[in-house]
C-alpha cells in the first residue's frame, strides 16, 4: 500500500509524442530494489525517460528465466474532474486513490514489496527473474520497452516467457442459473496495433464556390467508411479458448467445439449469451478500425488543399494482409493511408506450464476462481519483448469487489485500487513467481 501511494505521488504523466518524465519513479524503484540487495540499472533513452532493469537470481540456474515487466508512466488526469487530487496517493475507505493505482503502479508496488520480502526472509524464486520497469508504455514504447529490447537485449538473456499488465484481476459475472461467478482473465494474446494516418490533397478555394476536388470531403468520407466497416469474425486459438472457458464457467451450455458451430454465423450469439462477461471477448473476435482524429482547414470560408485523419486500428493474429487490403479498398484512389505506429499481434500457448502455474496461484487464494485465457483488446510492452523471442502473458493479479469495474478504472476518473486487492495480488505473485521451493 505504501509503495503504491508513494509511486502515485510521483507525477509521471506521458502526454505522448516524447512528452514524458519517468525519471523520479525509476529512481524510486531502483532505490527499493537496491535495499533488497539487488543491483538495478537505471537506463535513460532520452533525458527523463528512464527505465529500470534488475535480475533476481533463482535457485535453479539451469531453468529458463522469466521476465516480469511493468510500466512507470501514466496517462494524463484532469484534476477538475476528480473527487480527489489525482496524484495524492490518498488512502481512504480501504482504497488507494490516484492516477496509476490500477494502470499500473499498484502492480509495480507489489513486485517491489515482494522482492524486499524475499530479501528479508531469505527466500528466492526457482528460476531467474528479470524485473523491468519501463517508460513510455502509454504511448509508443519508443523510449521504453522498444528501446530496451533494441539497445540492451543482453539484459534479457535466458528469458523465454514474460508476465505484465492486463490480466489476473476479478471479473464478476452471473451464471445462467443466476449464481455469481468470479472470472480471472489472463492475457494470452494481443491484437496488433495499427495507428493509421489518412491524407487527401485537393484544390484550395473559397468556401462559397463549387469545388469537386475537396480534400475534407474525401477524407471525411473515407473515415466514415472505415468506421462503419463490419470486420468479419476471426476466431484465434486464444479467443476460442476464452469463449469456451467463459461459457463453461457461466454454464451457458455452448461451445465453439460443438458440432455444427459456424464462427461466422454463431459467434455473436455465443458472445451475447455470456451476459456480464461478454466484453471479455467481444472486442477480440474481429479486427477493428475507429476514426479518432480529423484535421483540416483554418477558416470556415476557405476550402483547404489537404486534410488528414487518424484511425485506431487493431489487428488479429493472421489478419495483417487482410487488414491492409481492406484499408486499400475503403480509402480508394482518392485518399492515401500509412501506418503511423504499428506493432504485431501476439499469441502465446494456453496449454503451457506457465499458464497452469498462474491458474494454480489464483485458485490457491481464491478457490472459487475460474481462470480463462483472453486476447487483450489493446497492446502492452509484451509486443516489444516478443521481438526477443519472449512469449508474453498478461498477469497482474488483483482481487476486486463487484462494485469496482476494472475496465472503467483504466484511464478513468477517480482511479483507485483496494488495499485488500493489492495484498491478494502480492500473495498470488509470491506463489507464482517463486514456483517450486
């Protein structure tokens, strides 16, 4: 709890485009790790854009290493909209309040507390752990995980798997018979990021004149087509496992393995039948493309000679070529498009021993837990570490009460985390990360 509050009080807002400052939190994390007898390295990719990496020696040097990563930056917070100052780290009502409480300084704090506990008690993990606290995850990772993977790959030598954010938290659902169900989604895949820039050039002129070469009209029409496009269903192995796992936990009596199940025809109905748990899988049965930015002109009575738009695209594994071909068709000859930022989609095996170990750790401290793999709708630093051949999972364990919506807390107003939830997370992480004694 204390570490969470103290990290929140360090304003590490990332406004994007290189405007960030993680150095204070990096120094804080490095100090806590050094107090645990580790030798952390603070690595700056640019002034103030600091990362921290440390290795915890395991009891079995022949075992492959595990990467544990968390980011230090947070998204902006408007104090006028919050009931408490967003960087106060206030503890009230059994909750720690502030930007980063959930995303993800609470998890960073759990890892720091755990390794210090090991140092005090003489415990150690079975396999080597590489701890990485990164900059710039809330933008492009160019100053954080991407830079670390490119410039310092040796720090991650021996790592075959990684755990990071977005997974292992409680999702409260209702079974078909009306009984409550506690789901714990674990990230085993991610849609790829495809941030797009659309551009059209036209003929400038007076707004009162007829103009058949209007760049604004061309870009607006293309953006509307992209936003309205209904992407086809594409069920990856992870999403099939998610659908079947949630369906089994909630007792809806359906499965993608049922004879005659047709993904194109039946997936939406199966998702709808999942009730409160549907949003765990609904965004990941398709690619997506959401118009988010329109830029053109400077005066209402002047037709500009160019217009641009931004599109947030997300791409399922195996659908990269289809996505690009669809964009070509939707934009047509009149509008050009390019990738402004791109990262590949990910899939990790759900039958791997590491996934079983995460399930067992959660069920030890919540015997009623239903642990299901999911594909994450967005992206994490796991994409950057995947370039080093490291398979990534989303596992930031946190027990939440029904009144707290985990998804709404991410980047939301009045972000907060239960103190008891953090304590639960530390116990689960201890069980999982130590492995066999």
